[in-house]
């Protein structure tokens, strides 16, 4: 049984978030009192996601937890890009989905494209859950929203924001002078620095595709083809959350083309501010390199598990750095995260395991929530947690209650019931100790009492051979399964 519950905090601490749009921290004020709408760009489902991608979904999870803690309701969407995502930000290059289908020997049809995507969608959901992220209110598949996307493109065309070329329909950024706010894009430089434009029919290099003609795709007034990448997210935001939302998240790479594209389309359609707070996570690198399958370092959560790590070890490692700084992954760093988390778990499930939780320590709670409310300062929040753990002036009962409450924000799996927590640590309940091991333990206890340490060591080895590890503590011998 998971004892996870959200602890509400009162009075609420103002939440400050770094808004990429204004390039500063701003106090969060929702569009509608007491509720939050949040959209996160989901993965392109042509393969399994790597550990870097997971950082992009930890961000909305931490935000959701913080908002729930403060008594807000949260309506959130993560999408799946399951068609037509080109290999680069431009409107040319090979389509990732088609490339993936060819790799797996699929005949290229729309039905097969959905079929091909499905295992990667499921794999994403599994990884997201395994890492302790709450699922969003809804997942949305881009291919389920094509009619909505076509309607938006038609309206943009009617309003004069789009033009046709021989290969599709493009958004005319000259009609949207605010274009490029995110990442402070310099359009003049962009024009001057543009390579020989592949598509000479485009009015400006920054114009982007709303519809691409293709032999395979959906029917539309412009001909058979696919909607562009940016319009897909705008349509799913409108449909699942509304025309104006509080928060939009994504990896920092998405801000320049994808998110500026989304703003242009949405605001051209509504004449209202599309998103109030844009949040972007920095990248995870591996040995200071970009993560890419082509570089042979596309580590997945599965690969960490195969090496004996838990997804929560990875989560703990991520929480040690602020989401807006690059996090460089190494196995050594992951091992350090694992042992820190292990120490926390031992405290919660062994030392404090049988204690009934008392009261939340309000001084610690205030500092902890303040750290997270300062643009999700997770390194600081972890430091407060460790300070609490070591504080001898807080009673064991209150410590436990406070750790449980912190865990509803961090999700480090510190709130299981004590029995399953101990089982996860490999600590065994009295009833589950095999008779043979029990008598060896008894014999060893008498050897220890009689100061016959050579015999005690010998018996320890015999116990180990039976798959258990014995540790001598101030309260006597402690047993756990040696596989952990
Ligand atoms: P993609 O499937 O490439 O669209 O990526 C899904 C999400 O993961 C997007 O928000 C990306 O910005 C983000 N992302 C991709 N690579 C990394 C990385 N190495 N570290 C953190 N986020 C990433
Ligand atoms: Zn998106």
C-alpha cells in the first residue's frame, strides 16, 4: 500500500517562477483563482525516451505537486507527437516517425503509423510513472486532433496569416511582429545568417509550415498531407485546456522555433496572450556530451535499472541540480545519489519505521516550501531535508511526519507503509526469516555474547551463503536480504 497523500500547506507561500518570456522570476498568479492549467510538450514517439527527456517531465510533476500542496487544482496535458516531426527544427529533413517505421519494417500508412507509435507511448507512460511522476490529467495524441489542427490552419489562412507554396501552407511571421520573444530571437540576424533557403518560396526564413503536402497523410483543402509540428501543440492546448493557459513547459531547445511558433499561431488566432508562464528545463548531458542515439549514449531508465539502480535514484540525482542548470550525468554521481537515498530510506523505514507519525515541524516546513516556491530550488529543499534528518531537537515522530509531508512534494518513495518500505530495503519481518537462518542467528548471538568473534564471523558467512546479510547494531543483530 502506498501511503502517498498530498499535505496541504497553509497559509500559502507565494510561488515564484522563472518565466522565459520575461527572463525573470515572477510571482505566479493564476488565470482563474485556485486552479492551474499546464501543458508540457511530449515526446516524439519514434523510439523509447532517454534519461534526458525524463527531466522534461520531472518539471511539470514538481510544479503539479507544489500547486496541489498549496491547495490549487491542476489540469495538465502531455502530448504525444505521433506523426510528421521532421529531424530538425526547419521544415525539411527526414520525418522521424517515417524513419522509425522504416527501421521496423512497417509499410508506410496512417494506420501503421499509429500502430508503430503505441509501444513507445506505453513505454513513456511506464518510465514516467516509474520515476515517481504523477500522470497528467490527460495525455493527448496529436493524430487524434488533426481535424482541430486543420480548422486552426483554415482560420489562420482566412485571417491572412498564412500563404500557400507548392509544398504546403506557411505562417507569415511578417504579419506577427512580436515573433521571437522567447530566447530573444533576432530576426534580422536570422535572415542575414540564413543558409541558402531550401524553400525559396518562403517569404522569410523564419516562416514555418502549417501544412506539408505529402503522398501519405490526411485530406485537406490544400491537398493530402500533414499539419506542421507547432500547430499540433496549439490545437491540443486549445482543446484540452483552453485558449489561454497558465503554464507551458518544455526542454530549453524548444523555446526558439517550436514555442515561438506556437505563440505566433495562437495569438494570431485569439489576439490574447496564449501562455502566462513559459518554463524551460536545461539539458541532461552524459560525460558532457549531448545525449543522442547516434552517439551511442542514449541511456534509458531501463539501462539504469539493469545496472541495479532504482528510478528513484535517478530522480534523486536530478533533484540535486536546479532544473535550469545543465546536469551532467556520470555513473559515479548516480551511485552517490543512490547511497544518499538509501540512507534516507533506512532512516524512515528502519529507525523510524514503527513510530506513529507526529506533527509536521512548521519551521522546517516553511523553509522547505519556501525553497521549492523559489522557482523549484530542489537542491536547497534537499539540504533542508538533510538538516531535519540530522536535527536531534526534533522528535522522531515529528521528524517522520515532516519527512512524509516533504515527500509528497519530492516523491522519493519515502511514504510507503513501513512494512513494504522495509521489504524494499531488503529488511525482513521476523516471520519471514527461514528457520535455519533463525537458529544460526541465535547461535551467533551466543558466540557474540561469549566474545567468540571468530565463530561469529564463521556464522555470518553461513548466513550469507543462505542469501542474508547480518549487521551488528547497538540493538543486536539486524538481518536483510543480501541482494539489496
Ligand atoms: P523530443 O522527443 O525530442 O521532442 O523531446 C521530448 C522532451 O525532452 C522535450 O521537451 C525536449 O526539449 C526534452 N529533451 C530532449 N533532450 C533532452 C535532454 N538531453 N535533457 C533534458 N531535456 C531534453
Ligand atoms: Zn509542443
